[in-house]
């Protein structure tokens, strides 16, 4: 009798014994599920991995298909980049916060921009009223960017910028600031999010329609491959897809579908896949189901590696690697008993580390209530440092590999993601699937199911629908001074009065001409930035040529 046959008999005997004991000792509930709602079996054994190949599915760390990690020694060489997403009020205040974070041991900056900046409006635009500096830092021109990074050497720090529709403009500002510091573009390290497709699906900070938006993205790919070679030109973001309510498998599938669309657009524009693919990066969420999240990251690496090698014919192994940043789940934080969020964030951060992340941001306990205070940010950063230096989680590569449960979950996430990718291909690709509302509907259905489970009590959220306590109103929250907007408007007036407006007008005219043709837009955008044209002025030129995106109404 084979080993598997013996195991099957043993499992059958085990289950028979369980059924007898259940009469006296029933389980807590009739069905157990993951954080995404998938069934969890009582027991996992090698039988759950039948038909899978170790070489094809796992390999070794640093080797195709990278299930076990993109580096062969992972965190034994160096820890992940410890980032804290920060930015509020104006450039002066945010600069102080960045210096504080660097003093506390942060190894990379992650810039939050306010809503007007994210959608390409200056602080004095009518639609900016009441929003300046609220959810991030207000950046109107190169002058603000110079203040933002004053005293921070850009050749020594890695900077991630959460910016999408106007990503080309903010990248140009960063390059121009570096020039003023005497730092050449080839010395710059960092990432722009630059993922417009997920904006149409899950977030909403878009400006232009899909076609010109994709042009801007491929222009950045091309420009950076020649001029800013160490820059990650896009962070293809599943984070916001998960925040909108997707499951883990949907997060992987829809993120990778967007990645496929960007690669296809770049190849169609005449770029060689191996010229830009090594600088693509990803951005994932970390939720509370520790094992499902670890499996998600492992599955995502495997799916992307196979797509890049087999579908796009990439030859460079770096083109096959899915490198990713993780942020703990903002939507999992509760305003009730906010100290509970410290524990949630610790579990989520541990999942990211066990899953092999390249960089990590840990949310602060008070973010369901307001922008985080310095004390809250310090605790969030210390969470990463304790995991790194005290938990042992970083001492070996892919420590949960070989767990029958984790490997089974990894296979399930992969299979479900591939099924979604097949359906998206049948619809004509990610852009068509988004235009038809398919992706949005799948996310909405998932979010609805989750919310119903919470409201019925089938899914427990500690402090929210169980273990509640009476709480007094929170104290000591960080509030942005309402006068920030007025001060930004004053700065804009002063800038427009003292700059060379003839140079600005010429630069904007050159950008308009380039936008009407097919030239790469990064050089004229950079020239406009150097002339101190404002973000709104530059985006308005492109609005005039490209138009603005108007979403279809969905119910």
C-alpha cells in the first residue's frame, strides 16, 4: 500500500473519530472561513497538495517562479524598507514630520498628497476649498517641493509618492529638486504609484480618460528607463482594490490584470519588455487573516512570474520578479477602542514580513479618527522594528513554506486569480473590463457580503459588534489648521508675481504642442516645472488636450 493510501485511511479514521467527539464537544460554528470568506477545512495534509510540483510551483528563494521570495537570502541580508506614509498641512509641516520619522529609524519616506494635488488642482482653485492640506501635503509648484525635501538628501533616501493622475508632474518636481541639490537623476531611488486603472475601479482620483492616461504612464516608463534607471516607474496597486472590499484572490487578480494592461500598452508603444519590466513594482494590502495574507503574496509572485515569462516572453529574470510594498489595512481599523488597532496592525505587518514584502508601512492606531499623532506614528514604526529585531520572523526565508495549510491556500488563491484573469481576457482586457463595470461589480458584491456578515454577527470585529465598552470622546487628535489653505493661496500669489511668466507661458505652450502630437511628455513637463509653472497650470494644459474622464453611473 502506498504512503498516500495509508494517509487517506488515517485521515478517514481521524474524521470518524472527530464525528464521534462532536456529539459531546461541538465546534464553535458550523462553517469556518478565511478573511475572504473561503471555506477552511478542519485538517490539512499532504493530500491537499497532490498533483502539485515542488520545482514548478515553489522552486527555491530567488529563483523562478519566486513563490518563496525574490531574493535568495531575503531579510537575512537586509530588512525590508520601513516606510511611514505621511504628509499633512503644508510643505513646512510635512518636512518636520519626515525629519522626525528619519530620526526614529524610518528607512524610506512615503509621501501623502492632499486631494487637490491628487487631482491636479492648485490650492486656489474653487474645488480645492476646504481640502487643502487635509489628507496629505499641499504641493502647488516646485517651490513647495523644495521646502518639502529641505535638508533631506535625495541621493540617500528612498521616496515613495502616492500620486497617480499627475504622477508625471510630481516626478518631474522630484527630479528638479534633486538637480538643485546637485543629485543627478541616476542617483534617485523611489517609486511613484502612477496606477490610474485602479483609480477608475476603486479610488476616484483620476483626471484624464484611459487612453491619454496610459500614454502618460508609458512615457514615464520610457523616460525613466533612460534617465532615472533606479526609479520604480509604477506601483501597481491592489491596496485600494482591497480597501474597496475585494477578497484576497480578487486583489491579486485585478492588480495583475492592471499590470498586464500596462505591459501591453508599453509594448504596443514600441518598448522592449525587458527595458522597463524590471522597474515595475506592486502595492498590496495586509488584512487580518494571517495565513491567507501570506498565501496571497506567495501566489501573486508565482502568477506574475509565469505571465511575464510565458505571455510576454521576458528574458531578464528581473522582469519576472514581483516586488511589492505592503500597507496594513486601513479599512480594518476601528474608531471604537482604537488601541485594538495596534494589535491588528502587528498581525498584518507580520503577515507582510512572512510573505516576503520589500517595503512596509504600518498604519497608526488613530487613523480611523484623524491623521496620526507623533506618538501613534512612533508605535506603528516600533511595530515593524520589533518584528524585525525581536520576533525571529526575519531569520529564515519563507518560514511558512511547507505548511499544508499555507501551501493549499497559496494554490487556491492562484487558481481563483487565474480564473478571474481568464474572464478579464475574455472581456478584452483590464481596460474593457473596467469600462464594462465587471471589476467594480465583483468588488461591490464582495464588499456587500462582508458587510452583511458583520451586521449579522457572523463575522466578529472586536470592539465593533462584540466586546463593546462605553468610551469617552477621543482626545489629543491631530487637526489641520484651517488657515493652511489661506497661506497656500498667498504663497501661490507671491510665486506667480516673482517668477518669469514669459518662460512659464513658453513652457506651457511647448507642452500643449507635445500633447497634441505623439512626443514623450516628460521633457516638456520637466521644463514647465523648472520654470515654476504650477501643478494646476500643467494639468489644465493636458485637460485642454485630453479632456476629463467621466465615469459611467453604476448602482
